[in-house]
C-alpha cells in the first residue's frame, strides 16, 4: 500500500501546477482547466487524509467538490462561448473592459 504522504505530495504538486497555469496562461479555457486541476488536487488531499484518519467524511467532501467542479465547468464553458460569440477572442488581455 502506498503511504498517504505520497498522495499529499502529489496533491501539492498538482495544486502548484494548477496555480501556475492560472497565473501564467492568457487563454480562458486553459485557466478553466487549471482551476479544475486545482480542484482535483484538493480531492486527492481529502482522500489521502481520509486514508490516514480512517474516516469517510473526506470522501463526502470529494463528492461535493466534484459536483461543484461539474457545475463550474458547465457555467464557465457557457460564459466562454458567449464571450467568444461577442468578441471573437478568448484572450484575457483583451477582456479587461466590461463594455462590449
């Protein structure tokens, strides 16, 4: 059996990778994928600590986070499609103004 510390390290690396993706990327879709990566890192951490503590509450939180991530992806992609139809671009630098 793999020790839980490895899962925590993996979770931390995925969180840092997702954070770097959100900060560095200029494309909204890539930023959305990086956000999903960070949510999955949190899920791995919850499951790792659930293994350590022999409790089921971490898995319950994982189901809630997966539900929130699915809703975030659906709403985010809908907004991205609407912005692309209006502006013909999904670059973050061009979307700094609120007016059309």
